[in-house]
C-alpha cells in the first residue's frame, strides 16, 4: 500500500449483520482515472459510497493526503479539504428544485461567492454541457441522459478533487454513452480531478481508465493498469472477464 | 424460552426505536451547532416555506373546524344552562375546553394529517432517490439542512395556528351565543377573562411547542429511516402519523394531569 491521495486503512463495512467489505487496504493516486469492475454484489456500490462519504466504515479509516498533510475523512474534511462529486446511477438530484438551483446548491450553501458570481458560474457549467435551455426545468422533466449531465454539473460546481461515477453509461444509447465518456475525459483533464467509475462495461473501463480496480467477495483483488488486469492469472478475475467476453460476443 | 422471546421481541424493538429516536434528536441538535455558519439563507427560506405550507395553507380548514367546534359547544352547552349567567358559564367552558385542551390537540391533528404525512413521504422519497446521499457527498449535513427548517417551520406553525384557532373559536362562540341565546357579549367575555389565568395561556403555548417538536421530529425521523425501496414510503408515513398522534395524546393528558 503506497502513500496515495486517498487510502483505505483496514476498512470494513457491515450492515444488518452482513459484511459487505472486509479489511480493505487500498491506496488511490491523485489525478488518475480509476474504473471499478467486478461481479454484481461484489462490493462496488459500497466501495463508491464509502469513498463518497455516504457510508461510514464500520471499522478502519479513510485517509486523504493533500499538500503533504494527512487527514481522516469526516464531515468537516469533506466540507473544507476533500470536495467530491457523485454521479448517481439513478436520482441524486433534488426533485423540488430547478436544474439551475440544483447546480447552485453547494455554492449557495457554502456562500463562497456572491449571487451574481454563482449565476455566472452555473451558466458557464450549463454551457459546457450544452444545457443552457434546461436551467429552469425540474429534474423529472429531463431525459435519463440529461439528468446524468445535471449530476455531473452539480459535481463540477463544487469544484471537486474527486468525482465518482456510478454506472455512467448504463441505459444510455451508444451516442449518449460516447458523449458521457468524452465528458468524463474532458472534465478529468480540465478540473485535474481523480475520477472513479463503477461499471460493468469492461470496454469502457479498459478504454478510459488509467487503473482498473477489481473488486469481488467484499475485497479488492487487484489494482493495476487495464492491460495487466486483462492478463491476470487470478481465477476470479479470469472467470469474470471470460463471462463478459462471452456475453458481449453473444450480443 | 420461545414465549419469553415472543413477549420480549416487540418490547425490545420499541426500546431500540426509542433509543434510535433519542440519538436522532441529539445528532440533530449537534448538527445545528456544527453547521450553523453554513446555508443560513437557504435554511431560513426552507423554514419560511414550511410555515407557508403548514400554517397559511391550513387557515381555511382550521377556520372550518373552529366553526364546527364553537357551534357544537354553544348549542350543546347553551341548551342546558339557565338563561341568567349563561355567558359566564359558557365563557368558562371555552377557557377549559378550547384554551386548555382542544386548541393544541386539534391543530396538531390537522398538522399531522396535512404536513406530517407530507414530510414523512417527502423525506422517504428523498432517501430512495439518493437525494440525501447527494447532500452527504457535497458535505451538507441532512439533519441540519433538511430536518432543522422543518422542525422550526412546523413548531412555529402549530403555535400560530393554535393561537388563531383559540381566538377565532372564542370570538365565534361569543357571537353565536349572543345570536342563539341572547347572551350578552360582555358577559361571555367576562366569563372568559375571569377564568383565564396566565398558566392557561402558558400551557396552551407549552403544548403547541411540544407537539410541534414531537410531530416534526417523528415525521423527519421515520422519513429518514427509509432504506431500500419505494414500498417503504407508505409504511414509514403510517408509522410517523400513528406515533405522532399517540405522543400528542399522551403528552396532552400528562400535562393536564400535572398542571390541573
């Protein structure tokens, strides 16, 4: 385990007596794109929610190192040190607010700029996503793909160091999926963030990620470059990749 | 062993729920002090909207209930009291029934039916649709951002509605008694003022505030206890309503027994 940007130190997570992640020791480097892959029920969602601060570890700790200082991740650190964005598979947007108000929410809450600057900032982000005309719409009025774009905009407005994408291309047509992939790459460079993408789409993962994180049976089996994971001799990883290749060829 | 387990399980479940609710309340109070410098305008706006939905929008139904209740009291009681001194007796009845007992509890039931259900269902839905998770990712404490404006809004609303209901019912009763039984207005008013003590007003306010805190706290607690699926939304809403009603009845009876 190296001295990375974010570290899981002996992190376990259990809910209602079921252990979903056990004694994880994982280190993530700053500025890379990670793709989290593995069978369903293996712990991908829990890993993402721990990283996003939605769940708290049952035991162990999450640490973040910024400017040479190491902090244990808690609410105060999430407000001041490690800002994150989470692009949810479903939902994640305030349905009683307009798209504009959703994106402006963290800016208004922390009040780090004037209302005029918030207005300019939100319009700029809407412009980047070519969604200027949707500012006054409610999330429920948008298509599945556009809701995901608003989720990305909400993440970007918080000026994050970490963006988490939960199955970002799931349920999208090939054109929309390609557009999301391009946006992930573009914002990754533009905002110099660390990105984590949980996906079952191995082609997307191998194409976009600097590192693949393979998670199964409540533990991380391997973190390495896509090429190294594809060549792995681990029977669990081999079986998963084989079944993916088979199902892809049948489609 | 089986029988003991069967008897003990619901008791233990209720004890756990009570402990969890206590933890929820203490965490909500702590969240206020931890986050008080953030999002004040948003919180104030949310609390103001809560007052609008809970108090202002409820004025027609509260007015209607007030008319039914003062009509019933005046007609039922007025028929059986002798003509001389009827105003004094009716005034006393209104103090005992409306100010001490009925105003806070009736308003609480209106608020549970209109806003308590709405809060529990809305928060449950926010849990299911990852809106609460989204706030957590942004470092926004849901207890501070979601619960506190609702608690403040509901409590202020019950207090205002209870005062409105009390005044409207007494004035309405006075006018109706004058119309039906020719009770002099000043005599009725004298009956109210002679029998109303500062303790009565204080108890009315105490009950309103206590019911407001209880209803908003329980509805937020059950709403945020939703875990997995939309099928839990009606279940949590029902639990919030039933427990709020039981608590209001118990607190109302306890306060009456202690102070009168």
